[in-house]
C-alpha cells in the first residue's frame, strides 16, 4: 500500500507532496482508497461532504467503531502525515482478519477530505462540515489562491457542492473514533516508546494580517516619503517569535503574499498569515493580542493601514478519559500520554463522538516537510497497537 501511494502528488524537485483538495492528486488518492476498500470486500461510500468511508458490517448500524485519517498534504509535505493513519487502518483490518477476529460492531475506515487546508486556508473542512462546525454558506465562500471557489473545485472534481453540510445522523451512529497519526514532535523518541496516546490538542488558530501601504518606485522614492508595508510586516514576524517565547507558546508566519511583488517596486500590500498555538487558551490569547498590538504600533509608525482577520480557530480539545483509559488498558497501560500542538480530524469530531488518538514515533520530530519520517518497525508497532484497539472495541 505504501509503495502504491508513494508517487501520488510527489513533486520531482522537492520530494515533497502536493496533494491539495479537489485536484488531480487528490482524485488519485481517492481512487486508491476506493480500490483498497473494494479489494477487501468492504462497502464503499462517499458522504455528502466528500469524505470517504469503507465499511465492514452495516453502514447504517449503530455504535460503530471508526478509524482512519486523511490523504491530503500541506505544500511539500511529508509522506506520513495523514497517509500513515489510513494505510495503518487497512493494515490493522488485515491483521484482525488474520487473527480470525469476530466483529460484533460495525467497523469503518475513513478518509476525511481537506484536512490540511492547504488550498482553501481552512483546516479539517471535511470533518468540520460533518460536525456542523462549518456552515455550507461559509464553505461556499472559501477560495484558493487562484480565486477558485470551493464549490467550483468540488464540481470540477465531480462532487455536488450544494449537498455539503452537517451530517448528525452519520455521527450519531459512531460509538468511537480512533485516529492513528505520525507524531509531529519527538517526545516518543525521548521516552523510547514506538507508540503513544494523545491527551489533548492545544488551542490554535490562523490570523490574516493585511498591511496596506503605497506602491512606488524602489529607486526614486525617498525613504522619508515611503509608506512601505513590508517594514511593519517584518517587525510583526519578529514580534510573533518574541511573544511566543515569553508565553511558552508557538507562533509562525509561514505564508506571505506581496503585491505587486516586483524586485524594483515598493509593495502596496503585504499579506501574511499567523499560525499560533499554546497549551492553554490564556497563553494563546496573550500571544495573539500582543502580536496584533505590535503590528498596529509598527503600522502606525510607517503610515500603513492594517486589517487583521481571524480565519480559523479551534479551542483546546481534551480527549475523553473514558475512551483513552480503555485504550491504555487494551495496550497494557504503559504507553506515554502526550499533548500535541497539531490539529487533527479527531479533535474536530471529539465534540460529536468519543475520540482518541495513537501516535507513532517520529525519530527526528520533523513534520510538514519532505524529511518527515517514521521507521518501519515503529509503523508496524503502530499497526499492531491499532489492531489491538480495534479488536478490543469492535470484537467484544
């Protein structure tokens, strides 16, 4: 399975993946998922929001156990973020069949669409829609960098954008969702464990900063006459790092767009996106407020206008102790329990269904990069752990 997925959406120059929602690479991943489901005799379906499901047992049954993750990527992302969870889910089912397990609850493997938000700027679109955390109207307003709307992209890919929306009936039939994911950090490497359990997901969000100045000639405009938006933007980037360090949080400007984007032109607009995360809401609020205050002060000094828009936000997610404790018991109770600053579909779904997460060791901690990696032995340990969990939940 890993070898079949490996070339899909991989950039020949960077070695990273560009599997963006509703593109050709995304379609190829979806085809791969459907083929894996059908090869195992599973009932395949796509829900109203474009999420894929592969069912063992009655899709309309109650108290189902669901596993899976996502197949899309960030720009030049790694191979493991998302796909490891989907591949491991199919492999865990194969392992359970090899064991001769008898299922007493419906089991499903899911591929949630547009988890990374790389194309339209909002993460976890598929699961947010299903959980009612993103309205159809708001989703229809999403646009990519080329101005293509989400409805247009879905329609071009053969999906009905008018059908999207909350799916409470489906979620009501799920008794537990367990997502396996490569660790995005190296806590497990430090503890020496190949697999760990998630305790919580930090609160996190994305804010767009628009610095609007005056475009002009780079060679003939006196420094004193300039309204250069690049200057307050640069100060804001440094302020984000400073304030994050003070609060014990993280803050990143990882995307920037400049207009007119000419070497010999003073920009008229600099647009940057802030991603900030913290262990608790208070720390996150402190960082976000301080960064905005620094940005406004810097913009005022340069005669630049500033608009700040919060594009997305996810509050802290504390995974339910009952399901987490049950997983720990099924796995021997010796696994480390980790918090994470990364967002996941499991975090979105936790407001609607009991959810838990398993992490597989990442020896370098590098993620959202072509250098992202997990060892084969650790991946196999993850499959066995997931199989043990699914057996304990769905075969009792």
